[in-house]
């Protein structure tokens, strides 16, 4: 018996609660110039990926010019919808390495100086997504 993979939804945006995103900006600033990385736990509805929680995996490394975690340490969790990491360089574009290591459906980048205008999101193929904030 063969199982077909469920097709990925066509996403248009990633949605964060305002306080969550402000906390992420603070975390990125506190760790600057080291990169941070977190997993995004949430849900997909229509064309929106809603971020409900953040996960800091066991063994996560924040480094100068890199960040990472060991995916084999993670439990099977279908609520993980993607990752968020920082770019202390200020670049909003994903690197080739970022695109080759997408985990989940979305990738969010917080670039220096870590505010809404220096935040970008992409689907797993690298297509830009809108970042929307809710109160």
C-alpha cells in the first residue's frame, strides 16, 4: 500500500500576535550579533499560517554567523509549521543554506535592527509571504 503525501497549502501570509513578535525582537537584540533560531508551532487555515507558540529545541545553538538545532532530537509534532531565525547582518533574504534547510512550511527571518520593517517570511520554496500582526 502506498501513501500519497498531503499537498502543501498555498500560503500567502504568516500571522503573529503583536506581543509574541515584540518578544522575538527583544530576544534577537539580546543575542546580537549571534543568530537565534526557534521552531514555530501553529496551524494553517485557508492561506494563512498562524503562529501560536514558539519552541526552543533541546540542543539549539546560537552562533556568530549560524544557528541550528538537531532535528533528530525532536518528537514527531505535526503542529510545527516552520522556523524563525535572525540575520544579524541585516539581510532580509534567505541564504542558499537557509533555503536548503527549510524545516516545515514557513521560514521567518528577523533582520537587524529587529523590527517589523526588518522582518520577512517565505514559504518552503522561497516564495515571499506577507507578515501580519494581530492584537
